[in-house]
């Protein structure tokens, strides 16, 4: 239901209190529809969070058993990589990929200054598009965040100039790992010779 005060009036989007008799029937029906759907979505989201935790705990328990079998500490780095688990018949598969979340420290600005120095020296009117292409890597999104993939991809450019090479080294030094996010994917097939089919269940934003 919409926000309702003690007099039974409904709060609209303009922060005005409106008597329900003045609200069209279709508007009231839509209010109930949105309320009902969001309640179902929130309930499913809660179930997905619980399912993700259960899956993670099951996998942790299995890895702990393996480590114990081979006399390794439960805090071993062996638990920090990417994993693929398959059933005995090779018809079910779980893939876990650990993606590092990175930020750039203040050295990134130094690297950008080095790049600008290089570009301003070598770029002429006939190749201005090169400068635009490289500078696009440092553009931020609507939330003010840099795209780490675009910035790190600059290191793949085969540019020999010592200023560019130094800038790439500084970019590498500016990288700071701030966390690790697991991505879990599920697959199935009828028999081992078939292609895998994805079982869609998106945990990415949970």
C-alpha cells in the first residue's frame, strides 16, 4: 500500500496528502499491483541470499575436507583460486571464478600526466584520434568511477617511448586490490558428450 496517514489519506509523489475518494480506481489498483510484485521480489531476493550463503558454506566444507585430507591448513591459499566441480557422470558442473576488485591510488594521476606529456609531444592534427582513444580510458561513469579494464588495457599497447613505458609501470604500481568477488555459474547436460547448457541464476549483485 501507499503511505497512508492516520486520516486515511494517501501520500502522492508531490508529498501531498490525498483522500482515497479522489484517487482513481485504476491508480489504486496499480498501487496494489506494484506492492504485491515488490513483495514477491523482495521475498525471492531473501531466498537467493540464503541460497548463496548455503552454496558457499557447502563448497567451503568440501574444500576443508580436501585440505584436511592432504594435511593443509584451512587458511591455505588453495581455497583462493578458481574452481570447477563436476558430478561423477560429467553431466552437472559448477564453476566458481574469483574476480579481484581493484582501485587506483594517487599514482594513477602521475601516470596520466606522463601519458599527456607523451601525447602532447607526438600527436599532431593528423592523429588526434589516437589522443582521444587513449584519453577515453580515463573517463568516469555516471557514479564517478573509472573503468579499470580500460585503464589496464593501455598496458597492451606496443609503444616504445620511454615516457609511455614509465607511465605503464606507474599504472601497475597504482593498482590496489580492495576485495575479491566470487562469481558462481551452473551448467547441465544430458550426457557427457553433449554441450553444456547454462542454468541461469545470477548471484552477481547479491
